[in-house]
C-alpha cells in the first residue's frame, strides 16, 4: 500500500525523515542504552523483573485461570521504565504510566494502518485524535517530573563524581541535535521532544516483547510436545543467564518461529522518492513530487508459501540444524528476505538484540516454573483461538488465558 507523503517532520526515531536529526537520535540510542556491551549489565534488573512476574503469575494461579497479558505487560513495562528513567520511580507512578501507554497503543492501533493525515482522515478519526491529544497531555504530566529528577540527579552526580546508572533519559539530556538553522549548530532537546521520545521507548520496548511472549505461550499450550521439549532444554541449565539463554537452540527456534508467524509490528512504512517510487506496483502515475509512503505487510513475508514449507504451521524445528531455515535469523539475510519481524536496513529496530534477550528471559522462566494448559473455554472450543488483531502491534484478538500449575 502506498500513499502520498506530506513532508511533515516527526520527532521520534521510528517515523522521522532520514537525515541529520534522525541520525542523531538513533545513534544516541544504539551507542548508549541499546549497545550490546550494556546487555550483561542488565542482568540484575532482568532477574528482579522475572521474579516479580513469576510471583504475580503464581498468585493469580491460586485464584483460577491466568490472563497472561496483564502480568507479562506489567513486568516488561517495569523493566523498560527502569532502563528509561533509572531507579527510584515509585510503583504507583509506574502503573499509571503503564495504563496510559496501554490506552495510547490501543488508540494508535485503531488508526495507524489507514490514517494518511488528509482532512478526510482527520474528520473520520477525530474522536481518536482527540483521545491521542489527551494521552499526550497525561504523559507529559507523568514524564516531565521524572525527567527533571534525572536532570538534577545527573547534575549532582557529575559534580560529586559518582558512577551511576546511565538511563535513556540521561542520554537524551546530554544529546545535542542539529538545529533548524544549520546542521553544524547543536541544540538541546525541548521538553515536548523528550516526552515523545520517552513514550516511543516505553511503548515499543514493551509491546513487542509482550506480544511475542503471549504468542509463544499460546503455541506451547496448543502443542504440549513442543512445551515439553523446550522445558527439557531449559531444565538442563542450573541458572538462567544471558549466556545460558544463548546456548539454548530450541528456545531460539521457538522465538524465531513466533516472530516469523506473528511479527510484533504488522506493517513497515517506508518513503520512496524519484526512480525508486516508480517500481512500487501501486504507485500513482505520475508519482507525486514529494514521493510515496510504502507499506509492507511483514506477516505476509513470513508466511510466503514460495519461501516456507507449510508456513501456517508452528514448527520450531525448521530453524534447527538441518532444517529449512537453518541460519535464518530475525534480521534479513544478504541474499534473500524470508522474514523481517524487526524491519530491515538502516530502519531496522535498534532494540532487536535487547528485545530478543527479554523475550527469551521471560519465556524461559515461565516455562521452567509452571506447566501451561488450555483454559476451560479453550478446551470447550477445541483449541486456542489464534486469530490475529493488527493494531500498533500484532496481538491475539482473544487474549490468552491459561491453567497454570507450579512445578
């Protein structure tokens, strides 16, 4: 699908036009918080988040069937919030931010695939747009006090020489971006820019992980033999660490198969200009001077029958040694693109490595500690409803509920 570009500037990494401003924002993220060298230092925070998740699931299981998405979202959001703001954010404040983010994601999902910015679209989706404005105002109220606290904390720590955790907000406060007047003149980010960048970090860092974990558990419940095979691999490790998780090929295969079938983000949007726009099958003739916005359906790529055998079947073994997808990873290959759940090229998701680690960490812990079985409703229906809902993220249309038994 392609639509005319409006040329409006967006201040987030995801949708900003390619150029000096975008490069400054993305390089700041990839060179700091998301740099591979930081992954090992995240272990203590991951362990705390995992313990909180297991305790939450255990408590809910004592009361009956467990609605999976809620506790997983709370654990992942809490972890991502610590990466964003550092320590010291009170629990009620975190929960308030989580609720606003969930409502924001739902509203954006209602319009993201079809909203093109025209006056007609603004008229049709005026109610959703008004809600978005309200959410942004609420986020401003929640985020700015935390941003100001990090600004003061950073100033005090700099003067005292203390070595403190460097959060995403810390990196943004120290970032100089090209000014509108000249690229070689740098300026600090405004508060409104900080708010939308923080919102992007919290939303994308949480939603993609939660969606993949829920899909994985759904398939493990639907195929008990896959769940048992995965549990045997996980039980073979005394401690779940980033190193031990990297040494679990079947866990890696399960996650890749989930990403192939259910990429966290349903669509990828790219701008096409000049000669490049003319190769788009649905391109307008003549091509608008300001180019086209091209939409790729990532789910269709992972289920292409020309590239995959029985693409609608959940079969992790295809990613193991000797399988049809041996060597295929979450990033597109150099010679062919068989799946691209995190995008491709210079626009691929910068948080891919951290996201994969979070998914494996939470999924492995939940499979190790609990037996997962279908809910009474799913047993009566004859299986789990795998229907997808494409919004901001690709999620289960019917949220997963399960019978959970501690091991």
